[in-house]
């Protein structure tokens, strides 16, 4: 009888621990945790895509800046070779222009500002501060 009473008590205890209400609550709690884990995983994947996109964008900007620097160097070389034939020269080295270029030299629309902050597109007046006249040569020379 004592064994039957103990078994009955254990059965009640098991029924209490594994009652439908408690099992349903545990399953609900686990479902909620699983949903939260899935949401975090989705956010992580989205963040990884954003990081990748930003990295590609930064590489593209660096490439575009490199192309601009190359174009400016070629333009400067052309100008340096053309000005002496016209009797002028610039008072700087070819690399000086590239060193002076800065992201602050451009406005929000990508229009260039000269080094004094004047909008070159709005004020196309040539600046002669760095242009020096050379001695004129006759065409016969």
C-alpha cells in the first residue's frame, strides 16, 4: 500500500510538472525565443549586406578619385607643354595640383571650387595669380 501511495504521489507530481498548461507555456516561450533568434539573424544578414554595399561604394569612390587625379595630372602636363609655346608658364610643379585637391574643394553637387572657395562654375573668370609671362620669342627663332 505504501508503494502504491508513493507511485500515486509520483504520478500526481509528474502530472503537475507535465500538465498541458505548463507544457503549452514552455512551448510558447520556446517559439517566442526562436522567433527572436530568427529576427536577429535577419538583422545580421541585412547588416552584412549594408556593410558589403558600403565597402563596394567606398572602392568605387576611391577608383573615381584615382581617375580624377590621373586626368588632372594629364591636363596639367598638357598645360605645362602648351603654355611655353604661348610665352607663359605656371609657378608650380606638376604634382602640386594633385596634392592641393581636397574633398572640400567640391560643393554638394560635385561642382569644383577653386582654392579660394569661389565656385568656378558660377564665376568662370580666369585667375592669373600663378601665370607668369615668359620672354617673347620671335617666330623666326
